[in-house]
C-alpha cells in the first residue's frame, strides 16, 4: 500500500499545526486512529501515553495546544516507507521530534510522537 506524496503531506501537516488548526490536522487521520506520545502521558491522565480514536485525539491535542500558545514546528526532513512516513521536525522549544505515521490508504491509522532525549 502506498503512502500519500510525502512532501505534500508534510507541508499540509505542518501548516495545520502552525495554524493551531486541530480539525485540519485530524482530517489526515482515521476515526479509529491510535496515537502514542510521551506528551499524551502527561496531558491525558491514565492514558499511559496512548490515545485511541479521533474524538480522544481531538481532546488531547486541543488540551495540549491550550497550554502551548507559542507552538510552532519546522519540518527538517520527511522519510517515506511502505505505508509509512516519518516527519522529522524541530518544535517551538528547539526539541527534535519524529512523527511516525502508519497509513491505511490516504489516512493515518496509527501515529507515534517520538522525542530526542
């Protein structure tokens, strides 16, 4: 199964994040998406860092953005695999992050935010 065009996807993804447009980001995800992140472990009590479903992902990202009004991402590189993309970016705090996205068709079925320690 192919991924969407990597650079076009990353451009739309970062534009939505930098606009703080959660709905535009969510448009890239399946309704039954599974997403993991160490940030989710802090923001969503009891989640152990795993968020299941688009509605829960919306709640997580909306809550997280409320606490980060200066959020801004700079894409550094995009890597394409089979049914997967990795977006390497720098966040507003200067941290390096990889967003690992696994696709089912044109939409993300599973995502993982990974951070340089």
